[in-house]
C-alpha cells in the first residue's frame, strides 16, 4: 500500500503514518477570490461596515482556520505552524478581492491543506461580512500556488 493511500486493507479510512519521515521546513501558498458587485468592493475597501472591517476580520479568520485545519478536515495531521500570513487585496481588472495565505512549519508533513483552509475561511468570512449588501458574491478559484519541502519536492503553478 502506498504512503498516499488513506484506506486500510479492511476498507477503513486511515491517517497516513508520518512517523519515519524527516522533519523539514515546509511552506505553502494558496490563493482564492471572491467576486462581488463594484459597490460591494468599494464598501469592503473602505474597511468599515456595520460588522467592522471585513478585510481585517477575514484575515484573522484565515489565520485561525489554518491553525484548526486538523479539526476541520478528516485525516489531516495537527501541525505546529510557525507562520501564517493571510493577505487580501483588490483584483486588478474585476470587482473582486484576492485572498492569499502563506503557511510555514518545520515538520514531517506539508502545510498545503492549512493554506487552502485559510483561504477558504477568509473568503467565507468576507461573504458573511458583506452579505447584507450583496448576496450575489461568488467564491472561487481556490488553489495551491506553491509548496516547498518534503519528499514530493517543490511545486509552483505555472501562471498563463
């Protein structure tokens, strides 16, 4: 059975055994976007809604979610994260916010899921903060952009 298999011989789900893996520096960068009406984007960029600053709150939510990934995603190992940075900025050519998350650890398994979870939670928080004025928002394009460290090596998405 390969190391990547999560189903045991009895057909039950299993957490991957990382006991024999080396501790290495791990890094992952994920990105996503939330598209909205132009007026909603202006409201978000003013950073002042009835609920507070949607960007600051979403960045905090992303950090908190990265730290709780193992509680949210079955079979993810709990990791001691050494750094989580979530940044939200306006898209260049569309009424959207781009969310990026950079996550680091020194451990036996990667932090891709933590970065993707951070982006997802930040996007959902933006939706929650702005839904009173725009229910047409669309969350999407959540993807891994880059990862470093570990047995599988480095990865970088080739941008078109």
